[in-house]
């Protein structure tokens, strides 16, 4: 392939796009719509996931201590807790604090505590977990060791509604992945089809080019360039639209809905780049396959 | 040199060419004639490699077309000019682009392409129309674009299928003068036609086809 | 329009579909993919919504009674509760039951109850709500009246984690509606585009028909029929695929995921019909608009 | 009757027809001739209403084409047969379907359409090819399909644009005989051509066009 041809190819690709702007506009529109759907889905999913992770971390643990525990033992327990991956001591609750809290929690029934002569509640550490691998943490060796440390009366997870919540999270994620996977497949299929359709309307052109002695590559390259340009445009336009929609949602609208969404973030840059690459590949590979089908002669 | 040995070509049950043997020497000028549906277009398309024979062999300058690779066929086509009966112009490119296309595919230098294209358009009398699109041209103008595209690359072989069907007698004469001058430079020329006017004016070798068979030669 | 023409139109539409099967297959594929995406989304959303509604109803209320309440008064409170729309008495908890439950709930700290001389806990009704209009119920007149009824000490909602959960549900729904709306727009746009592209590759045909003296309707009707057939096929195929996918998911796969999805239902019939109508309309209106664009002459 | 008054038609800067005045009586047979690009096709397309004049008026049997509605134009076209220079056949319909199309649009009875279509195909000698698709035909065969489609509806006016450009002399003679017989039945016939053969054989009225102007009549 002579390098002298490249200016011709580029000129031809642009010329073709202008001359077939109707078909190109339709194809581009479809591409942008498809990628936009996928992008919007990704955006929402990424944010949803972040929020869910935030809640997931709400999982906490209470380490109850024996009444007669020494300060040294207590410090040892504290350092053991710190050794559990992802765990962080939120606070220490003394026996007195515990009673006070129970009184608050009981509310109208707190009167029943008035009759107590001694404080039967144990002191405790309240522990929260940072990392997303809570499940791993819970079965870790450090955790097992902690339970057997002298001075530790019991380790209890604040699981009141945690399990239900866990199930919901898993479901939302599963739903997300199913929709996402389907969407991805669908978008690939739709864009490839659209490019095929667009090239279909130009099969005479391919035939004539072959008849004047053009090599396969000579015919293909301008189509591939067109696909490439369309891919870049499609990716850029859909990301731009998505970003504008994001700005609109993230600033004004969310407040109006009186909705507790604090930090609604845009797609991380890896996702943006991946989307661009996918759209460029779609344009390129789509036209490559589509053109190839018309090379019978 | 074009050689056809026992060429046979059918489309389904329809036999378009039947046991054709033909030899066109280098630099020869041959007319192929015969009634509508005789097989003239099919014959030219076979020589061009746009169609494959069902039987027999075609040699172009000693190269057997049925043994040739796709890439080599593309290269061979660059040396053959073909005036298609239905023109086969690209409707979304200008006249100039349609003609220059035949040189673009060879990767020639830009300035050379421009010069040759202008020359060819001048020869067929279409310089003013170079910016027009095929659908903005009259039938005869389109035919002349097709002729310009076939001759722009100084082909070794020129195959012209009914090249003057849409041209008036004056232009027909001009085009025949053009073909003859190309022939004089050494190009092998094969013209398929049923125009009596074209045939009458010359003492050229003429092959008569009928129902897929060669039925005579003059 | 002569009725004699209808057989011709139908024949022509079918003939065209066969002759342009490449273009039609591409168009149909795109249509099925788009509708499938939308349908899959709907399916998941409908189920998610059902599950969420199930949880939403978990909202409950406790009506605490004065210690000295008479049986007649208690019955009156019960009948008042029953008058609250959607409310249902789950059970009556006597003072003794209440203490027992508190003991269970306190677990290791239950020892603190041993020092009690009298039972300070009130008897109560546990009330759950059936209907989805919990918010309305809570502000209803009947509720206000209940609070002021003699013998009622206090009305308390079991809201420990309800608010958080409510926010999550609202978010999931919002996300669902955003994705759904976008999807719907996108699918409409994509399908309309695809039909336009398909007709674009046949604009010569339309021109020639007009030149032999065909009226606009004569040209349009076969295209509209093609669009109609494509719409029906597209809708039916996507629903069928969706249903098969549903069967696959609903039976085996879900158990394997050890996931608490009990009744995964298919789309309600209204949705199925709506999807079919939308796809038929898409095919019909899409081709109507697309053909119309080529009637300059 | 076809009447053209001071017809003017331009394509951008290009003036295709310039102040054309022409009157073709009912049942007349007229040739229009002139060099390539003279405006013959444009003239016929104007009469057919496929193009609108930039100035002047066209009356077909007293109906002013520039005042007519789209629907009435469709109806008028059903009475005009047009043999297009580039055939304009539907590539995805068979020969039979292409020809019968001209009758289908009128909503005629099925059996009638079949009968007439067979008849027309017979007249142009293409009965055996009725199931073929246009791209499976030779150039001359395609042209004859176009002719069959124009005559199948027994038009009041027959406009033929270079109808024998792809036909051999025998077929050309046959087609001219066919046109004349249609003319005998009362059809007005206008044939655009530059074939000397066609013109030489007759003493018919001939209009000479050049560069968009009528430069003579015979
Ligand atoms: N692609 C095809 N498929 C089927 N039949 C074909 C095809 N191409 C040509 N034919 C048939 O082969 C025969 C020869 O066709 P060809 O085009 O070679 O004739 P021709 O001599 O060029 O005629 P004309 O002077 O009318 O152009 C015809 O009967 C035609 O119908
Ligand atoms: N759609 C168009 N747009 C621009 N110019 C056009 C268009 N159609 C025709 N012309 C120009 O108008 C002039 C007359 O064209 P027309 O087709 O009427 O010629 P013609 O007499 O039929 O020629 P031929 O014998 O070659 O068919 C030509 O110069 C042509 O280039
Ligand atoms: Mg031919
Ligand atoms: Mg013309």
C-alpha cells in the first residue's frame, strides 16, 4: 500500500461522509443513542455501587469485655482489633456509657432500669470496617484469635438488618450486571448492524471500485476511516451528552427531589476511556466486517 | 494478446457463450457484433475477469485468468480499460473524480493524475462538466465519462461495450477517431457494438456472435 | 384506493421482504435487540419493584396501652386500629410477653432484668400495614384519632432502619425510571433510524414507482405493510426471547446463586401487550415517516 | 395534444432548454433529435412532469402541468408511457413484475394485467425472460423491458428517449414498426434519438434541438 495514497484515503473518507451524510447521520444517531444508553447505565451503576459500598461498610462489630479486665488486657484487645484487616475502632464504651445508651434506646420503657442496683452491662469496643471485603474479614484468622483473647467476653455483629440489606445489595448488583451485560451485547449488535446497513446502501460503489482495478484495501481503507471517524464522533458525542446530563442532574435537579444523594460522581476515567475505545473499535470493526461481505467479486 | 480456448459460459439454464475460440493479437483492433443477447457483453466481461467461465481458458498476455490470484487480477485490471454498457459511474463522485479514480487506484503521483484526467476529459469534450455529478449529466455525457475513465490510464487493452449507443453521429465519429488514435499507440482494442454506422466506416476485423456462438468473421 | 389492490400490496410487501432480506434481517435484528434490552429492563424492574413493595410493607407500628386499661377500652382501640386504611393487627402483646421478649432481645445483658420487682413494660398491639400507601396512612385522620383515644399510652413506629431503607428504595426506583425513560427514547430513536436506513437503500425504487404513475399511497402501503410485519415479528421475537431467558433464569439459575428470590414473575400481560403495540407502532410509524421523506418528486 | 409555450429550464448556471415553443397534435408522430446534451431528455421529462420548467407553460390535452396537483399528475402519468434513456427498471422485481407495474398502479383486474403484460412482452420478444431480473439481462433486453412497460398500458402519449440505443438493426426496425402500429391506434408518439438509421427510414416530422434551442424542423 503506497504511502502516497493516505491523503487520498482521508480526503475520500471525508468526501464520502459529506456525500452520504444522510446515511451517516442516521448511523451516528443510532450509535450515539446506543452508547448513551450504555453510558447512562454505567454512570448510574457506578454511583449506585459506590453508595451501596458506603452502606455495606456500616457493618459493625461490638467486642464485649469482661468486667474485671485490666488496662493492659484492654490495650491488647484494642491492638488485636487493629490487626484485623479493614477494621477500625470507632469508640470505646464504658459500662456507664452502655447503661446510658440503653436508657436512651428504651425510651418510654427506660423506667425499668431505675430498679437496678448494679450495672450488669459490659464495657465494649465498637468496631467498624473500612474495606469492601467484609466477608473475608469476618472469617480471618485475626478475628478467630480475637474471640479467644482473655478479657473478651463476646464478639457480636450488629446484624439486625444487615442480612436483609446484604440480600438487597446483592440483588441490585446482580440486576445491574444482567442489564449491563445485555446492554453491552445489544449495543454491539445494534451498532454493527447499523454500520452494515449503511454500507449496504453503498454496495454499488464497492462493486464499481473493484471493477476499475482497486485492490481490496484500496476499497476498504476509506470505509474503515469512515468507521473510525464515526466511532470517534459517536463515542465523543455520547460521552459529551452524558456529561451534560450528569451536570444537569448533579447540580440542580437532585436538590429538588429532596433525595439523599450527596456525591453523585461522573464515570471514572478508566470507564470513559474504555467507552471511547469500544466505540472506536465498534466503528472500525463494524465497517471492516460489513465491507468484507461485499467482496465476492 | 488475448486468447480464448473453448470458452463456455452459462447462467443457469441459459447458455450465454458456447465453445468460443478467439485470438486477438497485440495491437489489434477488433469489432464484436451480433444481435441483442448474443453474448457480447458476457464475452468482454470474461476477458476482463469480471465473470468466470464455466469451461475453457482465457489467456491475457500469456496469463491464465482462471489461475490468477485476486490481487494479481486487480493489478491486471489496471492495464485494461473497460467502457461499460451501463457506464457504472459512481453517482456520489464528480466527473473528475470518476475519471481520476482509474489512476488513484494505482497510487500515481497527484499532479500526474490531475494532468492525465484533464487530458482525458478534453478528449471526450467534457472539461466544463468536470465538477458535475453523473446524475446531472445527459446520457451521452455519462457515456463519455465512462470512455474517459477507460482511456485515462493508457491501457494496454481497451474493451468498449456499445460505447456510442447514446452518442450522436458526430460524437460517434470523434470517439472512433479517438479509439483509433489509442490503437495507433499500440493498445489492443475490442469494441462490442451493433451499430451499422460504426461497422460500415471501417475495414476492421469483425467477429459475429449469435446465440453465444461465433457465426462468422470478416 | 381500490380494494382490488390489497392482495397486490400484501404480495408485494412479502416479495420485498424476501428480496431485501439482507436489509430486513439487519433491521429486524436491531429492532429485536433494542426491544429485548427494553423488555429485559422492564422485567427486572417489575420484579424488583414487587420485592421492594414487599419490604416496604414491613413497616409496622406498635400501639402501647396504659397499664390500667379495661377490656372494653382495649377492644375499642383494636377496632380503631382496624379502621386505619391498610392496617392490620398482627398480634397483641401482654405485659408479661413484653418482658419476655425484652429478655430475649437483650441476650447476654438480660441479667439486668433480674433485679426488677414490678414489670414496667406496657401491653401493646403490633400493627402492620398492607397497602402500598403507607405514607398516606400515617397522616390519616384515623391515625390522629387513635393517638388521642383513652387507654393509648403512645404510638410508635418501628422505624429503626426504615428511613434508610426507604431512601434506598426511592433511589432504586428513581434509577429505574431514569434508565427506563432513556431506554425507551433510545429504542424508539434506534428503531426509527434503522427503518429509515433500510428504506434509504431503496430510494431508487420509490423514485421509479412514482415515475410510472403510482400514487403516494400505492408506494407507501407496501412499505407500511413491511414495517407492520417487521414490527409484529420484532415484538414477537423479542418477547419470545425474553420469555425463554426468563424461564431459564426463573427455574435453575436462581437456586444456584443462593439468592433469596422467591417468585420471579414474567411481565404482566398489560406490559406484554404494550410492548407488542409499541413495536408494531414503531414499525408502522417508522416506515411511514421514512418513506415520506422520499416524496419530493 | 402537447403544447409548450416559451419553455425555459436551467440547472444552476447551465441552461438546458431556452424558449422552446412546440405543438404536437393528437395522434402525431414526432422525432426530436440533436447532439449529446442538446436537451432532448430534459424536454421529454418536462412533458412527463418529472421536472418543472423554470419558465413558460406546458399543456397536455389542455391541462396546464404547472397548475396541476400531485394526485392529478399521478393520474396523468398513467396515460403517458415513458421509455427512459437509462431504463429505470426495478432491480429487485422480475421482468414480468416490472412491466405489469404500469398496470398495477391503476388497480386493474388481475387477469387483465396478466394478459396485457404477456402481450407487451411478446411484442418486444421477451416472453422467455419474464422471470429474469433486470441485472440478469443484456443491455438490449433491458431496453426492451423498458419499452414493454411504456406500451403495456396503451398510453395516450408515448415518450421514448433513445429507445433503440442498445438494440441491433433488426430489433430497431421491429421496435419502430411497433411504435408505428401504436401510433396507428391513435397514440401520440414523441421519440428522442440521434440515430441516423431511425431518422433516415421515415418522412416523419423531426424537431432539431441544439444547446437547448429548437434550431430546425423537417
Ligand atoms: N447475470 C446474468 N444472469 C443471467 N443471465 C444473464 C446474465 N448476464 C447475461 N445473461 C444472459 O446472457 C445472454 C447474453 O447476454 P449479453 O449481455 O452478453 O448479451 P449482449 O450481446 O451484450 O446483448 P446486448 O447487445 O443486448 O447488450 C442474454 O440472454 C442474457 O439474458
Ligand atoms: N439534473 C441535472 N442537473 C444538472 N444538469 C443537468 C441535469 N440534467 C441534465 N442536465 C444538463 O442539461 C443539458 C441537457 O441534458 P439532456 O439530458 O436533456 O441532454 P440530451 O439531449 O438528452 O443528451 P443525450 O443525447 O446525451 O442524452 C446537459 O448539458 C446536461 O448536463
Ligand atoms: Mg451487452
Ligand atoms: Mg438524453
